[in-house]
C-alpha cells in the first residue's frame, strides 16, 4: 500500500476513533445505555465507493480493521459501479439513515456530484 493510501486509511481509522469517543461522552448525562460503553452494539455505517476500485477496497479494509480495534460494528456499503453515482449514492445514504446506525461515515470522492440528501 502506498503512502497516500496508508494516510487515507489512517484518516478513516481516526474518524472512527472520534465517533467512538463521542459516543462514550453521551450528552444525556450518562442515562443512555450506550454512554461510556462503546461496543459491538455501537454501529457505524460507511458509505463509499465501489469495491472494484482498489482504493475503496483499502478504505473498506481500514474501516473494518479500525472497527475491530475499537470494538465497534462497522458495515460498508457502496454502489456496484459509478455509472449513476448521484442516484446510487443518494439511495445508499438514505438506506444507511434508515438503518439507524449510531454514526455514518460518507466519503466525498465525487464532490462535483453531490447527491444532496
């Protein structure tokens, strides 16, 4: 893995660390059952690019490794290809929200094609 990809995987791992840390500091004063105990019941959904591209395969691997290291559940979802990115990514983001994860990580790898949900 080249230096640029290592850095990007590290950024995803850092983002997951921040999400886990934020969940542990619940704003409800500790009355939440998840406050202070982030674990497998803490769900993070990653919406990113197609796994046919090795770059996104590295992102998925990094996110899953970070989830394992942090003891949280990470699921990765992506379109099969980029033939219709706006519609596909919008649908995936809406589905991710409907799944009610504790956090969603959305890659912005096509900034000129904002799905705008």
